[in-house]
C-alpha cells in the first residue's frame, strides 16, 4: 500500500501541517489519483479562517482542496473508463456535507475521485494547466445545467444555437471562464462582465459581448443590449452581483432565474488581521441588507434564485454529462480551454500555504496552482 502525505488543517486559523495520511483504496465507481498538481480556490483559505462557521459538518483535523490532476494509481471494482497510469484531472468532493471523507480531498498525494468527476487530459496539457479546471468547471455546470437551477441544454460538439442569451456576471473568475465556455458550447449567446483588460480573452472563450463592470451605466448598457432578445437567465458570480443580475433579469424578456455563486461581501475582509468575530459583526449589516434586498427583489419581480454548491453534480446526471460525455473530447480537440491560466507558486504540499497567501491578494483571469 503506497505511503500517503497530506496538508492537514488541525484547527481554524492555524497553518497547514504536512504529515502522514491514510491511503484509501477505491470503491466501485471510484479511482485513486496520484496527484501531480493541485489548484487553490477561495473556499480553501476561507475554511482555514472560518472553519465550522461555514461548513458546520467538518471535524478537525481536516484536509482541504478540490482541484487536482495526476495519474491513476488504482481503479475500483467495475471501473472501465480508466486504467492505471492514465493522466487525468478530477474534483475532490470530500468536503461535500453528505460525503465528508478526507480520502476524497485534494491537498494530499493520493486522492479518491468519483469516476463521474474525472476526465482524461491530452498529452500536450500539463498537470498544472489541467488542475485549474475542476471546481470552476463543476460550479459553472451546476448553475447552468442542473434541473433546479438554469436547466440549460447540455454542451456538445454540434450544439445548435438556441436563440437565447445568458448573462454571466464575473466572466474573468475561475467559475466565469468555465461558464462562458460551457454556455457557448451549449448553443447560448453569452453576455458577461469583466475589466476591459480581459475583454478579448473572454471573447476568445466564447463571449459574444463583454461589459465593463466598473462602468456606472453597466446595468443600463446590458439591458439596452438585451432589447429584443430572450434571456436564458443569469449566473451571478462576482461579489455583490446578485442584486445587479436581478435588476437586469427583471427588466428583460425570458427566463426569470438567477443562479448564485458569489457571496454578498468580499471574502478578503477576513484577511486583514482583525478578529473573525469583530469582522463578522462589522459586516453583518451589509450581509443581512444584501440578502434581504435580493429576497425582496426576487419575490416582487417573480424571479427565482438558488445558491450553487459546486460539488452537487456528483449526485446527478450533470457530472457524467460534463466529465464523461463532453470534456474529454472537447479538451482533446482544443474546443475547450483550461481557463483561467495557471499561476504556479511552488512545488510540494508545503507550497499550498504560500498559494493561500497569493490567492488572498486577489486574482483576475488567473488561478493559483501548486506542483506536487
């Protein structure tokens, strides 16, 4: 049995500790991946700071991490999609509330991955490039395709234009880069927001129009551009974007639904050195006000909303639709880009803490990656 090592979080507001971890063999429908690169998401360092305040079901010590890429080290009973040695990317869903399994978390050498959340990667793609995809891809797919969200038609190589327009607020984020590509590949016209420096990049990913979210007239500009079009709904990713999407969806023809992936406040507020309790007290009026405002807008305008949990597709048809039916061929043929680009900050589990520090400073059209 291989020796395993993990980056352990032993308590909230402590540094990660590198020490041995159990090696877990795969069950039916699972593979074990020997990780060669992992990527960092805001949820990772937010859990380091807030812990059970946001994920009440976790118990310390815990292993964090969702994004991984590496080689298949072992396959479970009945698994035929993969063999030992295959190069793959996958999503660790060990922190899903209904799973809560450390063996399925990414920040370790060996991770158990469900086969419906794993995809082969092309020979020309590095592990670091591939590792940027899983959680951003999954979160976008959950909001776009799950039946209790926007329920769009699935992406394919030959998707016909639907004649509908989707709004994505926060296109240069990890989730946004994937949402733009997935929606375009499913036949939808995509409108998104970003800083002007990212306009051309997002158009390369498939956006039809990109709007400057800094502009004081951006909401009016988007509503004007949507005149005569039928909306497929909106995906609110950027901080505080839910209310803006509600304003737009409420004024336009089409699907009255906003899928929410963004928080009402900036998570960077918890990185400034103040105590967590004082920060929460200071931000509580803003959080309550934003939540109440969005609730009133959605109810009075007949707009449905739902908050996305990026690992929920493991339990429904969307996981296989993306990771088995769409992504492998799309990556191999160059129709899907591993986005946003990787910013590699170091090598070894020890570098994950450094990655947290880099990510806390804010990222735009990049994702922090650590090589293993």
